[in-house]
């Protein structure tokens, strides 16, 4: 009997001392994991990550079961899915390719693990970066891209696929098919309303998600009914909320009004019951909105803050900074009355957030960061956007959902993203403070996991310093 007990004890000790029998790239222990659906926090959680995927989650330590090169003790930290910026741009011409490429690590440095490129004039480069990031050859966020967007002949935007006939529209979509784009974007600076609606319907027939601007000559709800999956920019929601939207659309169609001359009328005609009615239609049609409020705020108040002392400017190449000037120059020409109007319009637009949320519209976090859009800084601007969301009435949980769940939903990627559970992509951030208490705590980054690489605080700072060094090295 004594020998049997000794034998059992020896066997148990041998089992305890045996090396882990499974491989993981990263093991995280003692984490407080936030459930993005409910806001519940699970304590003392462990994750094992291999090849960019969560292969095991447990409420017990996993380091005894998984041999890994990186073991993270997340005691006292809050762990959640990485943030998504669902409206960014890379552009400015071939001479700015390298400056745009240098932005990619900056997104990770601010906890943004996924971006959706919403078109510009560097589509070939962006498509290449998408694959390089996927293969681990380039440091940066996961990229989803529209490729070049659909527009009319004589578009004001660079890099568009310009069409003016149904045949040209089909050819443009065939080209986008061949580029293997992730969604399709459409805008209206030169595209006729008739061809716009045809394009939206054709895109849906082809099985793509489509987002875009909305012609002011069309009603927002009519475009939603045609199949638009997401409205880019909250300004179009403000138009939908105007009591006389139909009259405004007719006057724009007859050229009695333009986009800019219609804006003060739209702001003055805001009507909350109309907003609720129209937003409910959007929700029923599964039309989401990407508010991009940070840009409107920056422009509205640029007379009070010209952003010349922003530390982030040290991370931006000279060419990209030069593209900011056109919006600044335009805003500086505004009269005192126009300055007052643009501030009122920003506030009124931001106040639509809780109305849209209550109506059931999916709100997707996006910033418009990149070239042309003055002082909307890659990575940092998403945190500023989220702060606006809570300032104007969304809860921290609703705001986090806009930055972690709504993006995957739009792209039909819910099976891979949005939760820290087994089988999901292991894009995640570690925070020292709870973002459910204060959304600004998304900026208390202690680490980022992206593509099976862990970036601690020092590594994140190095990404910023590398960007700074690149700018300093420019002739």
C-alpha cells in the first residue's frame, strides 16, 4: 500500500513538472476581459494565441499547458477587442506613397487594429499593403478596402472610377471584382442621381456591401431603400431630419441650391419627430451610419484652435501636412455668420447620435483620417471620435460597440471579430483603466496584440518614435 502511494505521488509530480505539450505564440493570464455585447467583465481570464487566432480561453492559467515565447501577466488590466476605424484614407499621389505607408504603425500605436480604407488615389498600394500586413511582412492594422470608388465624369476627387453610362458602370464594377475589394464605395460630386441609384442596386446584385455619400437631390430614405448599407458622414442624417427634405432635394436637383447653400437650411429645419421617423426607416433597411464627427468639430472650431501646436504633427510627413491646407484656407474665408453656422451645424449633427441609436440605426466608428482631412490624426482621432460619442449621449458601452462590433457587422466578419473567444482573431488591446467607466480610458494603453505580435508600452512608443524619425529624415 505504501509503495502504491509513493508511486502515485511520483506520477503526479512528474505530470506537474512535465513541459507544456502545446504551442502558442502568446499566452495572456489574469486578464479582466470585457464582453462587447453586454459590458460584463470576466476576471482572471487566460488566453492562448497561435497564428493570430485565440485557440483557448480559460478561467485558469494556461502557461502550464502552452509553451509560448510571450507570456503576459495582465493583472489589473482590462482586455478587449482591438479598435476599428471604419473610415480612413490613403492618398495624395504617388509621391506620398511612403508617407502614407508610414501611417500604418501609428494606427497600432493607438490601439487601432483594423482600418477600412474608404478610397483615394493609392488603391494599388493599399491593396498591396493589405496583403503584406496579412502575411506579417508589414507592421500595421488589418486593412479592408473599397479600392477606387464609383463617381461621375469630372469628379472632384482623385483616383475615382468615373462613369456616365450604365455600360461604364458595369465595366467599373468588373474592375473592382478583379481587384478583390472588400466593399464598394460611391460618391456624388459628379455622378447623376439616376446612375447613382442604378449603381447601388447593381452592387447589391453582385453581393457587395456598399457605402457612400448621398446626392442632396435624392432623399436619404430613398437611397436607403435602394440598398445603401452605410451612410458616410452624419451630415446626410441631418438632411434626413429636416422637415422640408423633399423641398431641399428638389431645389438641389433644379440647381437652385447647392450642397453648401443647403446646409444652413437643413440645420434650421431640423425636426426631432421627423428624425425619429426617417431614422427608423434606415434601421428597418439595415442602413448604418459612419458619423465621422471629429472632422466636423475640428473645422467648426478652427478659429479657436488652429492645431499648429499639436504634438502629432511631428509624426506626419511634410507632403501629407501640406494636403491639410485647402480645408483650412476654405474655413478661414468664412464670415462671422458662417463660422457661427458651422458650429451650430456640428452641435446639431452630433446631437443626432442618441436619436439614431434609439431608432436602431447601427452606428459605426470612423474618422476620415488621412490626407486632405485637416488634423484628423491616424489612430489618435478615433479616440477623439469616441469621446464625442459619449459627450453627445451614447453610453461608453454603445460607443465601444461602434468601434468593435459595428465594423465586423458591416463587413460580414462577425464570426472572426468582435469578441475574445476561441476561434476569433486575436486582435486585442490591454488597458490600465476601465473604458466602461470613462471612454477616455481607451487611451490608457498597456499593450496591443496584432497578428500574433505583442506590443507593450515601450514597443508602442517606439512605433511613434519611428514615425517621428522618418519625418525628421525628410529632405
